[in-house]
């Protein structure tokens, strides 16, 4: 691996670490209703919006009501988006003559659920399917709203751990408004302007037909790309304006834009660890979680970079081939370093954006982003969801460690009882159950195997496994060799998306509600400290062991078997 790539990775992680404290503190101020610099401008807007929808800002919700609002908000958003997509052909606002992919009922419903769950799984090409009004009013609006909903649930989860003898987790509607007005809107506006400066188009012009130097006709797609690009990353959504997403020069034209887009993906999920530590009154707990996330992120980054820097052995065996690494499916303006940074960041950040074709990575190189998703998007993860996913695993680690030394299991001074551990077990089991069951269904049916139009065998199996892992993790990436635009895949991936979003989200809120009812006991000499380097190492071991036990057999059938066949 080159020194330039290592320097790029180091600068990226350094910038993330420097932003955690100020951004995390700002998030805490916003959701606690404390004073910020934007209050004179945004507080009147907040009051007007809440009054418009009849929301009492002082009203609190228990976990059941909060979860109901969360689910209904997501399902309602998907229904509105479905209607818009189905009516696209009769609505104005787009280069209709170039939209060649019909929005069938199954594709429209899959897309609507995908964007309402922040998955943004795309079984279509954006520039040949979506009109400008669908992109702006439909998809981009969901990037804001679904991202805000995820952040709201994450904050509610933190409140459940911080509060004592309470049934209240906050007000979902107030949290949604604050997440949108104080966090996503200003950052997206600033980021979008920077992307315009870097060359990302922002217009409503029709597609341009040109004659190339070879005398052939070519259509150049364009549109309000900058308005969608930054929020798709900031809200950990990821759906691209173009079919090739951030590999397209109009979405991601320069190395600086690539760096900023990757930074936008992780800055809020990483900063939530600081918000968590501040709101529970134990900053070290937040820094410990950030450290665990960063160590796992760095391990995946170095592993994938090292693997992709090696040549494909079948190509390396050819004469006159220079050992420049595996550049297939990668943009030369980013190189292997920028492409790998994008792959690891987006797969960890529950963001379906990609700046290279992961399907063209070497078998083990493609396995790294796959493993990131299979671990449950706990390495920074989605906006709001990544934090509570990691804390759920932390509760498991504390439960196991406490039983090993013979003490009562506790987390933050609150007992981990039967109800809590049942909820944690249900949360953890749901992922393997959904991903493995749907993968088995796809490989065992003709409808599922029909999607393998370019690859079969080990790599075809990996494509199917990647699709369901991505869908359940609400990530949205794919191995592009799989033809997922069929009724079978549109239905089954939608099921995985809803289980990952609403199933785990509701369980997390229920767990927060259980912890909120308890009294925090003071630490004693018999308490197990959870903010130490030793426990951080134990937590990493628990993450890797539980992930390995759940998914190693299917990884052996896919990328590991393909690696063995490729090299021997």
C-alpha cells in the first residue's frame, strides 16, 4: 500500500476525530432545546411548523407512542412517494423523452420503501428512470425526512439511557423538526454550495444531445444534482442521481469532493458518540464507543486497501502487465486509495453511495464491505441507528463479561434483566434470520436465480448475499451484476428493508423504554467499568465473534470460495 494512500486515510480519520467533539456538542444542545447560534432564525420556524401540525412542544411520549409515530411516519412517507412515482409520467418537470425505464408497481413500491427507510436501494438507473420532480420533490425530500427520523430515534434511545424512573423518551415530531432545521438543512446547504464550486451541476436544463469526435450521438444527462448529492450522504441515504452514483463525474468530480462526501457520511454518526457521553453525563463512555468504531473502521480500510493493491492473479500472469493493483471498476481520478476509502466509508455508514464498482473488487476485497454490513452497521453506521446498534452489542458484552466474573450485569448503573436481554437477543437474531432466510430463498428458486445474468457460481452467490445484507442493513449498495429489477427482488428486498428499519428500530426503542424506568445505581468496587481500553478490546472481540458465528458459513460459500478458486 502506498504512502499516499496511508496519508489520505490518516487525514480522513484525523478530521473525523477533530469534528466529533464540536458537532456532538452541537447536537446535544439542539435536542435538549438549549441556545444555539441558529436560534434567532430557526426558533420561529420551529414554532410555526409545530403549531401548523398541532404539536405541543412540551408533550412527551413513551416508547410505544414514539415507535408508533416512527413507523407511521416512515410508512406514510413511502405511500406518498409511491403515489408520486406512479404519477410521474403525467407530472411536469423532467426530460421525459429520455426516461426509458418504466416505474412498474413493484419497482415504484420498492423504491418508495427504499428511500423511506434510508436504504435507497436502486433497482433502476436514476437518469433514465426519474424525472426532475421525482428526484427533488420525492427522493430528495425523503433523504431529509428519513434521515431526520433515524436521528430522532437515536436521540430518543440516548434519552432512555440517560433518564431515570421515567417512561418518556421525548417527542418524535419535535425531534424530527429539530433534526431537519438545525442539523440537516444548514449542513446540506453549505455542502451543496461547496459541491457546486467543485463542478457538480445544479440546473433544470434538458439533457444535451451532442455529436462526439467519432461522429456518434451521445446524450449528456444533467440536472439539479448538487441539491441531492450532499444530503444523500449526510442523511446516510446514498441514492444516486445517476446510475453509477458517485463514480459519475457530475456527482463526484474531484478528489476534494470525494473526501467531503465521505466525511459527510460519518461525521454525524461519529459525533453522536460525543452526544451520548454528554447527555448521560459520562463523556468517557462516548469516547470508548468512538474508539471501537474507529479501530474497526481502520482494520477494514487497511485490509481492503492491501487486498485491492494486489493484482488479480489471473491478470498478473499475463505478459507486459505492470503491478499497479486491481483498478477494474475504479475511477482513475480517485485511484485505489480513494475508491477503497469510499467503499469502506459507505459500507460502514449505511449509505448506498459508491464511487467504484464493488462487484469488480477481488473476492476478499469485496468481502470487506460485505462484512461491514453483516456486522450490523455498527461502525459509525446509519444516522442514529449506528449508535444504538453498537450499544445493543455493548449490552451483550457487558452481560457476558459480568457473568464470567460473577457479578450482576449492569449498564450505566442500570440492571440488565430478563426483559432487557430478551430484547437484545431479538435485536441481534433478527439480522441473520432475515438475511440468511432471504438469501436461501433466492438461491433455491428460479425467480431468485434469474437475477444472475452476468455471474453464477461463487460470485453469483455473493451477489445475492450482498443484496439482502445491504437491504436489511438499510445500506443500499449492491453488486451490480445482479439484475434486481424483478417482482421477486423488488418484493424480498423491500421486506428486508422494513425489517431492518422498523423491526430493529422498534426493538431499540423498547429497550430504551426499559432502561428509562430504572434508577441509576452508583458505581461500586464490584461494578464492571465499561469505558476502559480493556473493555473496548473485549467489545471488539464480541463483535467479531458473534459476526463470525452468524455469517462465516455463507462467507465461505461466497467470497472465500471464490478467492480459493481464483488463486489455486
